[in-house]
C-alpha cells in the first residue's frame, strides 16, 4: 500500500541519490528542490537544483486492478502518476564550465541508476510505504525540443540555464475508498467438478506442477488438527533424492521457513505438515515466525552421489490468517445523529501474528473494515515494520444489527470461511458474529 507521501518520497530519494553521487564535486554546495526562479540564492557555491515541474496520470495503469484484488470485487484503482523533473546545474560564482561539469556528472548518476531501489526509498522516507509498491519506479531521460524548453523556462520568468528533464514513473497512490467484497462462490461447475488439468509432458529434472491444499481449500493455516493429514501436498515430477528440503519464502521475511514435517514422500508428491502456532508470548513460536500472505515455495533435492543440489521451480501458496473465534467480542456505542446504530468496535485474536507493515482488513459480510495499527511508542523502534500484533480491533460505522460472516484479510489472503469436509460445501458457522 502506498500513501499520499509517495511524491515526496520520490523527490527525496532522487535528491539523496544525487547528493551521494556528486560528493566532493559539490564542495560546500548541495542539491536543492526549489522552483528555478528561486533556486539560486547566491553565486558562491556549486549547486544542482531538481524541480518537479509537471505530473500526469499514467494511462497504462489508470483502469487496472491491483494484483492482490480478486476478480469480481469492486475496488477503486490506485492513482498512477508520471513525475517530470527539471534538473539544472549552477557553478561556483556562476562558472559555466563548472555548471556543465556538474550537469554531466548528475546525468551520469541518473543514467547508472535507472530504477529507484526499495532500500533507497525506505531510507529516504519510510513513512510513505512506497518501497512496498508492486511496480518498480523507473527514471527516463525526457528530451524536449527547443520550443518546448523555451516555453518551459518562459513560464518560470527567469533566465534560461542549460538543463535536463526526466520522467519518473510509475508512482501508485492507493485510494482510501472502501471496496465491496462479495462472499465467495460455494461451487464451481455442476456437482462442484471444478477445473481438471492433465499434464502431458514429463520433464527430466525436479519440477513442481501443482499445490493441493487440505480439505480442498484455497489456502492453508497454522493450527490444523494433528491427525496425520498433510496440510498441503506439492505435486510434480522427479521429486526424489536422499535429502529433500522445502523452503517457504515470504516477501516480508529475510529468512526462509521450513515445514514441521515431510510425510511419506514419493517421486511425484511431497506431503507437508505446518507447525502448530505455539504460545504468542514466545518470540520463537511459529505464530511469531510465520506471516499470513503469499509465499514462494520450492524444494531443494540432494543426493548422496557427487551431484550438485537440484532446486525446483517456485510455486505460490497462500497462508491464511486464522480467527480465534472464542476471542471475538463486540462493543456498540450509543447512537448519534451521524450514526443511528452507534459505532461498533470488534476485537479479535488471530494466528499467526500480524506485522505492522502488512495490509490488514476485516470483511464483515460485504463490508471491508481497515485495521489501524496502534500508535508507536516515543521514540519509535528502528524495526517498526516488524512489530507483531495478535490482538486486532476494527471499527464499523452505520452498520445495522444482525448476523455477519467474518473474514480476516492479510496481504490479500482471506481466512477460511468455507467448509469442504462435507458433501455439500457451506460456510463455517463459527465464523459468524452477531452485532447487537
């Protein structure tokens, strides 16, 4: 999720990039971000000025849904922007030779750094969350004709200086409007036959082809019954070796995680069991090590023979959050003129714990309630994105009394609501709450 600080984050990141790259060539000068008519306060130092003079929507992203939104959900599209910067160099005591030297070096820096890295953006302005954007941000030299350049500088009402223009795109600013999320479909096809895929090509190396979840679900969760049934099964070809390791990699975690157990494996399948959540008070418990969301899973296969390790392709799996239904409580405030029903506050506990940087919301029927993390202590910890929470609160306004189905969504993955263990699929009755 990218908030309204994204534009400021791009400008600050570019300024820091130029400041580090120019180094001693600036001397006592620096990199500024002022309008051209106010950029030069004195003639003494060397100076590079970077001014955001124009922005426009990116038509390629204007009507595109974000990847973490499912088909059929009515969610507002993000605001996609192209940013246009004017870069001007000033030499010490208005020495044009020094100005040309600074401009050439600055253009070389942007030529060598055509993409803004997530680490640079996070260091520049971590509150923007721009470093979590799904699309990379690219820097492109934008050549202008002499007529376009003349019109641009005429609008500044200042003396023309040799300069370069750049386009920085795409910057996605998420909408704050709530989305409408209908309940999931219970059956696909007649008698819930679904879609059948039958591969016809056998590959000579270890390959993962499909992921089968427990009870026909679309995700897995921590805390399934320990009855010897695998939580998920990786199916493929040539999954045989003396030692087989399975690695789960979450995009927000630096260290891959491993399943608790690999059951009776075959050359065609790897049945896996995930660990139990454990005690939330223990920082080493699985509930504090795993995160809900999408994982990349792969198998590393080694043999006693003098052969190199073989690594399969990666498959995507979804680890769903689990609502501990016995912890769900509802508090209703008195009615007001703005809210005739009174504001409802829902509290719940979930496993695994939720990281502060994750996108968390509660789906109450067809309403989506955003989670606002608690205020940070003063001073805030250095690793604020890794703070974990097991107890969550959500506020609902103008919501009439009644029974509502609950789904907790973390990074685009919903908690399990459908029961597939019976002949006729249905909603889990424990995942329902009554609002007074």
